């Protein structure tokens, strides 16, 4: 007997709802009542917080049992309720895909690299200032003194001075060389620090690939170590279809599933094709895969440029809105200052652009990691060729399952608010593709494809 149904009513579920039904209800309700979805409703934030508290209780088996028996007062999380916005971001992100793709490090690494570069630039600036302040004046020739000496005929004294200057000059050059060596050593030290960070990240990435490879082999072994008949294959597909149906509702879940599926299918197809025609059968698929990597790179750069341009436009709009003097365009026509609503719309658009760029960067990292994982799984020399072929076939089957996963119309209506922002941002993405192509052409000679 449930003594209080308020939380159930807030989520719109029955008192006998399963944990999955409660989670789905929270997703739907939190999107409907999110303050960003209801900017003109002053009570939206309060409703959003109430829905969050309801889920924090009903989503925890122990708290739910206490709530059902004693009511709200006895069902408070240890440490209190989390902020609704934080809870929302956690439930829509989460680590549901961690065993498939590991922890995404791209954005963290970029931030760390920027910090090291900033430190490097600050140090260089400091060294330049110190070098200018310590520039030796001793090495300069006193032209006036030389002229007077020559006019008075003080040649012996002049010779003595020249010797002194020569000695002083040699010392100055020596000191200068030592200074340059010190500066060079400092620069090398700073460079080594950045290189050390990159080496550490490379080691971490390899550890991640090793662990993900073991996990993938375990997943594939469900089929590869079975009787390996049609019934086993159907059972294998059904198992991962059920898992995919849960994963697809995570934030960007469908996109991540399709990305994983594409890589699995592609790498398995290349391996299986290479077993025919003296190993030449996989060349076509490999070239096709390289083309896919190139296009992914263009999309990633395009999204970044798009976000950057949108940010600049927002800065101009903010500057125009705070300027008390009238503004004119290049033709001399007075410009209308942007309204508060227009600024809010531009900020919303910018958020979408930034998320779009972050997603493309994350997708690139996911693809890169999974290619390394698949390579390790399919080039394992500790097992027989027969086992490798079975792994490739199972990997291809799993890839097909993930590639074909979709959301129903009802599920799509529950699409996460972040995904909707990105979808809006992507409407204008093609406008900047040419800029991305130019940027890639400038960098292409430094870019290496790893397939």
C-alpha cells in the first residue's frame, strides 16, 4: 500500500511502474517542463525541480521503498536533493556507453593543451622582456671617444682601450652565448613538458583500447564460442537489439550507436574481404573507409568554424545593443539595435553550435578509438584464423544491429533537449563547408589517416 502518490503523479506513472518506465517518464516530463522550453512561464523552474526530486526518489529502489511506506519526509537522499539542472545533465549523459567507447578525453585534452600553450606563451613573453632589459651596452663602440683619440694622436692609449674592448667584447659574447643556452634549455624544458603530457595521453589511450578490446572480445564470444548455428546468431542479435533499445534513449544515444555500428561493420567487412583474392579484396573497402575519415574531418572542422562565426556574431550584437550612439552600415543606413529577444535567440543558437562542434569532435574521437579496438581484436595472433573470421562475422552482425536501430515516433518526441539544439544548429552547417575545406587543405599535408 502506497501512502503517498504525489511523486508518481508528477511523473505520470502508476505506483507499480517499473524502473525503466519511471526513467522514460522522467525523460519525457523533464523535457516538457524544462525552463528553456518554457521561457515565459515563471513556474517552469519550480515544476522542473519537483520532477527532478520525484525521479531521484522513485529512481532509487531503497528510497522508493521508504517513500511508498512512509511518504516524502522519510525519503530524502543522503546529502539532500541534487540540483535539477545537474540531475538532468547526468541522466541525459551518463556512462551507458563506457564499456563500448571508454571515457571521451578530447575536450579535456584540448583544454589542458591550451593551458600548456598559454603558459608557454607567457613564459616566452617574460623571457623576451628580460632579454631586452639585459641587452649589453658594453659591446657598443664609443664613436666620440675614438674620434677624439684620433684627433689628439693618442694611439697608444687607443690601442690599450681597443684591447680592453676586445676582451670585454669576448666576455660579452660568451655571456650572451650562455644566456642563449639557458633560454634554449628553458624552451626545451617547456617543450618536453608538453610532449610528456602528449606521451601520457597516448599511453592512456592505449590502455583504453586494450580494455575495450577485451570487453569486445567477451561480447563477441557469446556467438564465436557457441555452436555457431542460425539459432545462436538469432539469439545474439536479439540480445543486442534489446540493449540497443535502451542505449538509443541516452543523450545522443542513437548517433553513438550508429557510429559504433558503422565502425564495427566497416572494419569487419574489410577484414573478411581481405581473406579473398590473395588478400586484395579489402583494398576497395579500405579506400572507402579513408574517404569516410576525410569527410568526418571536414564536418568536424566545419562545425568548429560555424560555432566560432556564431560567437563573433553574438559579440557584435551585444556590442551594438550596449552602444548608445547610432550605428550605420557601410551604405550609411542606420542599423536597428538588436532586442533582448534577438540576443536570447542568438545565445540559444550559439549553444547549439557549440554542442554541435563538441559532438563532431567526440564522434571523431569515438571513431578513432574504435578503429584501434577493432584492429586489435581482428589482428590477435594468439588465436586461430578461424576464430578471427568468426569474430569478424560476429562484429559485422553486431554492427548491423546498431546501424539499424531507430526511435519510434513517440520515442523521438522524447528527444533530449541537447539533441534538439544541435538539430537547429545544423540547419546552417553547410554554409561553412567551403571554409572547412580550405582549412583542411592547409593542414592536409600534416594529417595522417589511420585505418
